[in-house]
């Protein structure tokens, strides 16, 4: 193997390294899908199973939740689910233990599954509280006109 063979080997090695694709990360995409019957669930499962990179599709009819696990992109899964003409959105709920203030009006949702609240951005601040500030000052020890029952 001469100089020419070594140069061609190195050029082939460099060209294959630059064209190598990065492997996608294993992800889980959860969707909220309006499904009325088992036929809707079967149709959704068959469509989402055909998405490139999908390893498993789990359907929870009670919560109206579809979970796709695999080497998939969330946008492609959402696009494929919308092709079934169903109302589809990304799963908006998280366990209430993961939210700093789970009972502010932005997070609390009556339609949420048990022990879940709507995911709110971390930057959201509390502008509403269940206890009004006037009540806390009314019964304060520093207030000379406070209630004498305490």
C-alpha cells in the first residue's frame, strides 16, 4: 500500500465521517386525542405505529391519552395524528408535584386526570392567591384594630 493508497483510505474515512447522521434520542411523545370508540383507537394506533422510528404506541381511552415511544420527532407524531382528522394536542398535564404552584388559575383544570394539573411555564408568577392580603393584615398582631377574639 503506497502513498496513493494511504491518501485514498484517509479521504474515504473523512468523507464517511462527515456524512454520518446523528442518531436520534429515544423520546416519549404524549398526545391528548379525542377518541370515542375502539375503532378510533385502532385507527390512531395503526397511523402512529407507521411513523418512522416509533417503537411502541400505548392508548389510554379513559384519559384520552396516546403515548408514542421511540426514536421519533414530536412534530412528526403530531402531524401524523392530525392526519386522522381527530382533535389532537400535546399532552398538557403533568403530576401536580412537579409544578411549583399547582392551584393557581392557569394550572388548575377540572378536566385533568387525578393528581395532574395543566403544565404552566416556570416563569409564570402568582398574581392570584386564595388568601387576600387584607385578611392577613386584619388579623395581624401589628394591627392595632385587629380582632380581639384572637
